[in-house]
């Protein structure tokens, strides 16, 4: 039976090459996990900041509702009764939570409140953004998009680097195999002379 031209040496190199590829892949995955862990606190800070900024609108809406209610001389119970008349089961405590901005408001409830007060449903959003926020929502969104693009670019570079490493490891294995075959051929030739 004829033996493969590559021989056992080449089989050993293939196994070695595959083992090196697995090790490199594990190293790349570990590096990626470390990068993600390193940037996770910043991602969490940005998320919290964004959420805080967005929750401003709930607090602002609640403050608007309180202002509209007080301007009409109504109690929180009065407003709860008016909401109940429109089919929204509410108690005074729920109205208090809405006014403090600690209870999320459903869209239908916001429209009902606007109807009760005779204002356009989106009138609460016509005002300026909060004074305490140094950036507009648009600039914060652009900043987040820049960060996301940077992460995507870094992941792409990491993937390209891994492919490059794999290519060069393969080239080295081929060169070492060629050198070993040449040395084996030289040994055979010298033994045959």
C-alpha cells in the first residue's frame, strides 16, 4: 500500500496547526471578553445617563399634570374620578405617582389626561430639554452611535488580525513541512550514495 506523500510528519504538522488555531481562537475570545468587560462600566454609565435623560419626560409630564390640576383647583381625588369616568381605573395614589414621575404612563392615559385638561396630547413635549443636561438628546445619540461604530471597527480589526495570524501560522507550517521534507530527502539521498 502506497503511503501518502505528505507522510506522518505532515499529519503531525496539521494537528499542530489546528491546535495552534484553537489556542489563538481562545486567546482572541478571551481578549474580546476582556475588552467587553473593560468597556462595560462605560456602557452602563451611558445607559444610565440616557435613561435618566429619557425619564425626565415622565417627570416633566407629571409636573405638567400637577400644574394643570392645581390651576383648576382640583384635588388628586378629583382627577382620579375624572380618569375613572373615562374608563381608567385610578386612585388618588396613582395620580400622585404620575405627578411625581415615578409611575410609567401609558399612551392612552396620557391622551385621556390631555382630553380632561383640554390640551393637545403632545403639549408636554413642546418645551425645551432640561437645563441640568449638558448635551441635547441628539448629541448624546450621535455620541452613542460613534461609540457603537468604534466597537464595530475594533471587532472587525480583531477579526482581521485573527485571520492574518491564522494565515501566517499556516504559511509557517507549510514552510516547516517543506524544510523537513527537504531535509528528509537530503538524508535519504546521502544514505543512498
